[in-house]
């Protein structure tokens, strides 16, 4: 395809387009200064976007009523993870009613693709993805989330209770 330009046509002049763009920018800037509430962009980090509670953001390890981890170290989440970013070390629990528990549970969040497969695979609602989406950090170690961060970070206010309760399951004979 060839484009034929007529010599001297106004469409070939650059200056009208440049001035129109500068005028639009000026008008938008003045409008934003006097109507900051209606601005499309957010003044991050002072002004943060609130996603729906259904948003699949940062992971949470849920806890039981006594505050201990709900995770049974079954490895289903780690097996389902397509990014191979969940590492779990299991140990026997001193309570014979609890078969196993994780002595270490880590998610390399820089590898995570936030697919939600770990949450889907978990049979006891021990890992969930919540509405938090910020993952700041200055060093590589900040992006390897351990049990302390996943279950007991300050934002979780003491831990998120799992929906699967062993006592109720035993009573119901499940
Ligand atoms: S969200 Fe997906 S990639 Fe991230 S830890 Fe879970 S299964 Fe792995
Ligand atoms: S989080 Fe759930 S799926 Fe993953 S090891 Fe623990 S109990 Fe199993």
C-alpha cells in the first residue's frame, strides 16, 4: 500500500496537531487540579485502590480456633502449583489426632502467577487468596513468604479462621 500526500495540504502540517495536543493536556491538567475527586488516576501510595473481597491477591494461611495452622501438610497445593513456588516441610504432630503439620511453608511470590490453583486444591481451606495485592520489598528475601507472614502478618489481625473445623467434622462423623 502506498500513501500519496498532496504537497501543501493542511493535513501535512505538524504544528496544528502539536498545539491541539498541548491544549488538551493543559485543559485536562487544570480540570484535574480543581476536581481531584473525579480524577481517573489514583495518587498512589496515599490513595489506594480497594479491590473486591473476591479478588485473588496475596495468600493467607488460615488457622484453627486455637490459633495453630489449619494446614495438614498434605502437599496438594504444592503439587497443583504450575509455577512450583510452594515449598513445604512436614513433620509429625505431637497430638496423635493431627497426622502432620508444616514446620515450614514458603511461597516464592515472585514466581507465583496468582492462578489460584493452590486454593482450589486445598481440601481443608488452609490456603486462601485475599484482596491484598501489594507486594513491596527491597531485598529478594522479602518475596519469600513464610508461615509468619502468610498466617500471622499484622494485617490479618491474629489470623483468618478456616471454614473447615475438625471438631465439627468429627461430631458429624465425616
Ligand atoms: S496462585 Fe498459582 S502460582 Fe501462585 S502459589 Fe498458588 S498455585 Fe502456585
Ligand atoms: S495448604 Fe492445604 S493443600 Fe496445601 S499442604 Fe496445607 S492442607 Fe495441603
